[in-house]
């Protein structure tokens, strides 16, 4: 209610100033005006109204900068938020710029909603975050207007991200068992071929890899993986990767670039 009142007053003051400028530039009789508050001194009212207009604008900007919550309320769940927009604010904290990151969140039950988080970002983080990138988030079940970034080292959070990738078709259904409950071993890329398929901003690569478990004979096999364009350089011939497979089916493997601790 108060915000709406401030908006109405700001628009009225803006209209008053525009009419005053128009009359000053094009009016024939400068002593006559359709505006209220027209005094014998033609600058008194415009100065007062101009100051009021600027104060309202400043208050509105401050309310926008400080009015958004950054904490969650009530019970929380883990979801995946896909970035839809990044807005750099005017505030800086410890000499780092503050951003409002707007995300489309997929909740634990599959429902989707738009929310946001406010964070300061290092230059490297700012360069990494792109529209379309998924992030693990905590959200409130009863008040989803604000989310916070979840810790990817948490096994529960990693499982939520993995479930999201599976639902989005970013992991071949044939690889799901290997990816979720397989043995993790080192491997090397032998060949790389883009398939031309893109999903969720990621490109699919067809790989031939050499799987090399410790103390066992190595073997070659084919697989596919979806990666972001900026990660393709890490999947070139000779690149070390991590492969997951089940003992009863060693030729069906899932690939990750980074080793998953705890597997």
C-alpha cells in the first residue's frame, strides 16, 4: 500500500514538472499557469517539487536495494534453480559487486516457480554464472520468493542435482544405474565426437574412453555425456576423466570430469 502511494505521488510530481517545463518553453503568458502552487516567484514551486521528486526516487531505490530478503523462512527443501537473469546492483560489499540472481526453480515434487537470491560475486564467479546454468538451491516450502545457494559437497544436494539431470534427459537412461550406484574409476578420453544434440544449454559428446581400474586390466568402451560449451576443452583426446560402471555391465559407463568424493 505504501509503495503504491509513493508511486502515485512520484507520477504526479513527474507530471507537474513536465507541464512546468512545457509552459516555461512554450507558454505565451509566463504569469498564467494551469498548475497549482504557482507563486509570484516562478522557481519556488519547481524547486520544492523537484527536491521532493528526487527524494522519492532515492527512497524507492534504497527500498529496492535493501527491501529484498536474503534469508529463508519456515521449512526448507532442496531444488535446482536454472538462472534466467542476473542483475548487477549498485551496492558493493567488501569491494565486491552485489547481484540479484533470478532462477526458475524445480522443486522436489517437480513443480516450478521463479525466485531469486542476492549474492556478492568474485570476478571468476561472475564470469562462470550464465543464463541457463543450473544451481542447487534451498527454498522455503511456504514462502518461495527467496532461495539460497546449496552446498554441492553435501551428498543430499548432489543427489538432487543428479535427479534433475536424469529428469531432463542429460544422462542416458542406460547409464542411470552406473551413474547412481556404480564404481568410480579413472579413465582417459580416446576420441571425441559432437552428436549435434543440445539440451538445457549443454552439448552432447560421443566419447570412446579407456577405463583403467587400479590393479585390473583396462578396457575400451563408448559412452555419451552432456557438458557446457566451456567444459568441452576438458574432454579432448588424452584428457583424464572419471568413469562409473557396475561390475555386471562394465561397458555401460557414465562419465564425470571431476571426481566425486564419497563414492
